[in-house]
């Protein structure tokens, strides 16, 4: 696999040694057992797969290359390149400005852009409409495109099944940049719809089985279907694709559920005429990271610390997996682990930061999972490990 040039500021000697060791002992990536680091009373469990994925490393390399090769030019990112505050902060510190926020609202008005400006497309992608808007200004994005190749794969599969007459059902968060970009691409070739979870798939099944009216469909899925979508016609043939950072098992569960609904309505012998097999759209990195997290559930860990941007969908997926068995603290970085044995973390239920006091107690032995989302730099995880060791009264030397 290609090796990318990543800024030294994001790298960790400690984590690099661990990853290199696992590559040697498990080159085919079949062993999902965690790496165990022992520091006296503290045991740290690192999942087999974590941190920067192929798409993120590719995006970071392109962005910094653009910076280095274009001194004095005005450089913009269309929106957050990835959902990590450290990476985005560093890009801003290097002079890059963001045009849109996560939800597509303008920080910078389109009319303020000039044809000679450079606009980098984020790893999540964007809609054809925005590409055209930039082209109308005279800005070409070729060479400044950091879109993850696995996202492009989903786009291509969406358009392929759309041209065959299937409506594309996108499993994702409707406000997420990637879901919006995939939806916009799917809508180019046919009807498209966004759903968030299995619960909504079950509601959708009521429309497939003609138990609810088209008017009720329009109300429930408002702003989440393509122009001209007619549930009386466009739910007869469907294919499911995903936002690549969602929990892969959830996408498969949704696809299996809706497939069985279609079998019930049309018969198994007619399934191919009504359901497109789209299992090949699942992202391998998301799958590996989630499988590695599942393999930590029986580890007996006291708790987990998971680092990433609070708007990072793939990080939230890891947290949902680990929360099934243990307390999980969702943190931005090492500064969240404080010297007074408290930790600042994001509560997914209340959607805000909170502080848990005495999450560790002096003198106790601890087994702790440390994990990071696909856009979390290794240096952030090393910082967290060092902070946890300090609280446990242990030290980490450069040779550990």
C-alpha cells in the first residue's frame, strides 16, 4: 500500500513502533487482538486498527503539498477536510481558509472568491452543483481534490444502480458532508433517498408495503428525497449504499431488513428485479477499525478513552461499539485528561462537553482502551497514553 508524506507534527514514535511491529507479525491483517502496553499498574490496550486511514492520509498529503507548492496564493478548503480539530487548526494556522461549515453554510461568500484562487475539495467530497459554482467563478478543482477513493467508489456504485432503474437509499446522517455529496451524485442518475438507521428503514417498509400514504412519506422524509421522488413507484426497486463512516453492521442490517421486505412483497424468485446487491460499497478501513473495536469488548477493560473530532461519524461509531461493555470517554486530545484525575469529554446523549471527576483513583490498577478515529493523529493518542500513565503514577520513557 502507498506510503504518504504526513507532517511530523502528527506522528508519534511510540505509536509508529507499535504499528510497524504489528505489520511484521501480522502482514495479512488477520489478527485482530489488541496490542498491550504495560506500565506498572497501568495496562493500555490499543486496537489492531486505529487512527489515520488511507483516505485521510491521502487528503493530508495533498493539502500540505498544495500549501508548499503555492506560496503567496490564496488557498481555501471548501469545508473541513476531515473531522479532526488538530488537523483543521494546523491547516488554518498555515493560512488556509474554510469556505463552508460542516452543514454547508458559508463562512466566505462565493462572490469573494477569484478565478486565480485555489480551492481544495475535502475528503468527504461535495455536490456537482458546488463544483459547477466554482467552475462558473473560473476555479478549477483538478489537482486539488482530496476526496477519499472509497467515497468515490460509493458514488460510482450509486450511479451504476441508478442507471439500471433502482432508487438509491443512502444510509447516513443527512447533515453530514459525505451523505449530502453521495446523495447528490446518486440523484444525477435516478431517484434517491436518505435514511439514518434501522428504525427509519422499518418506517420505509410501511411505505413499500403500501401501509402508509405518499403524503405521509413526503412529510416524514421531508428534504431527504430527490426531486420528483414518488414512493408509489420509486420504492419498487432499491439499492442501499452507505456513508462510509457509519457502522458497517448497521448498513448491512438495514439492507438485509429491506431485502426481506421486498421478498415478502414480490417473492424471492423476483428479488433481483427489486433489490440491488451493494455490499461492495462498505469501506475496508471503517470495517477494520470497527472489527478491531469489537475484539476489545471481552478485554475486561475498566474504561475506554476514544479521541477524535466531536463531529466525526466514524469515531462516534467506535464509541457506540465500546459503550456496550464499558464506560467510554470521548475526548478531543490529551489536554482533556487533567492532573486532578478528572476528564473533559463529550456526552453523545446531551450533545455537549462534561467533566467527570475522579475517573481514575490513585493507587489502583487499571486496564484502559485507548482508541482514535480515522482522522485522529497518532501523536494525540501518545499524549493521552502519557497522561494516563502520569495519573497512574507511572512513567513512559522513549524506549518503552
